[in-house]
């Protein structure tokens, strides 16, 4: 019986070992709930399009990021990125060549995989991918525009009364997470009396005036440097309207128009040397 028991235990151990590497539904559910990620079987390929290979700079960035982070633990992530970018610019072509050539090889394979992937798509899938690509392009464009406006110094939008209240009391707010703190602050805001809210309402009104004045100066500066495309449409419409001085000018009446026409006729008669009576006779 002992050999049989040993064999049964071996088979059970082998089955457990195999289940670690298999893509079972139970393992997928457990790991997905734990890490909030999608687990795929290694033997199967994804149904999506092939991933675009990393260019030479991104390969260098992934190599150097842990090194630079370890050497400079106190600097910000944006400074680490800037430091690695400066290192990449200073590299000689010989040091860049292996990374660039690896990208070119993978790019050729990527083009072949992409052609095979597109060949098996249905018209509906092609249309869906085109729509998703359009949305991604619009999102990237919005991010670039927002970054450009920040670099050009566009004033920040005015804050509401609740936003001012929240920024002043966020540190001592109840709750362990940001969401819990915001919920408690919202409850506190709703429980305030009207005279207590009036303080923050006045601060919000002052912030609106600040934003209005800063935007006027900023848009005037944008017009001076040739970036009228960044000026708000409502501002352009206001500038096209007549000024109060122009609107105050009296409109010409029919009698005034007739007098003006009579003066023109008199001048014409004097120039030609004819009398006005001759004009009527003819």
C-alpha cells in the first residue's frame, strides 16, 4: 500500500505543479480580484493588434531609469526624465547604433504582423478601430493644447466657493483616503450657515475678477505675439462690435442724404459750366 500511496501523492503533487502554469478560470478570477489585472494564458496570443516596438530612446530610457533613480533618490520624476534625455543627446552615434538597429529589426517584424492582423479584420472591426484611433488622436491633441497653454502662462480658471473651502480644510478633514476626505468636506459644507458660506462666496467672486483681469492681459499679449487663435471667441466677438463712441454717432436722415446729393449735383454743374436749368430742359 505504501508504494501506491506514494504514487498517488506524486500524481497529486504533479497536478498541483501543473495547475500553476495552466491558465485556469479559477486562477484567473483569484489573481484578477487581487491585482485588478487581466491574466492571459501564455500559450495564446492576444486578439488585439501587435504592439508597436520601442524606439532607440525609449529603450535607453528603460535601461537608465532605475540607475538614475538609484543615484538620485531625492529628485522629482520629471527631473529624472530630463536627466536621461540629456544623457541620450550626449551619446555618440556608436553608442546609439545597437538600440536603433534593434528598433529597426522589430519594426520590420511589426509591419508584417500588422498586415496579417488587418487582413483578418471584418469591415465592422475596421470601422471600430478607426473610431478608436480618432478618439485617441483627439485626446492627445487636447493634452498637447493644454500643455501649450500652460507653457504660455494662461491664467488658471477661477475657483468656486466650495473649492476654496475644501482647499483650506482638506488637511484636517475626516477620512483616511482622498475620496473620504472630500465626502466629509462636502457634508461640512452643506451644514454651514449662509453667513458662513458668504465668506467663501466673496472670495470666489474676487477670484473671478482676478481671472477676468488676467485673461484680458494674457489675450492682449497673445494678440501681440501673433497667437490670436488662442483668444476666446467671445472676446473676438466683443472686439468686432462697435465702440460706444461709434454707436453714439447720429444716423443720417433722408433729408440729410438729399442735401448731400444736391451739393454733389451743384459741384458737378460748376465743373461742367452748365446751369442747373439747362439740365432740367434737356
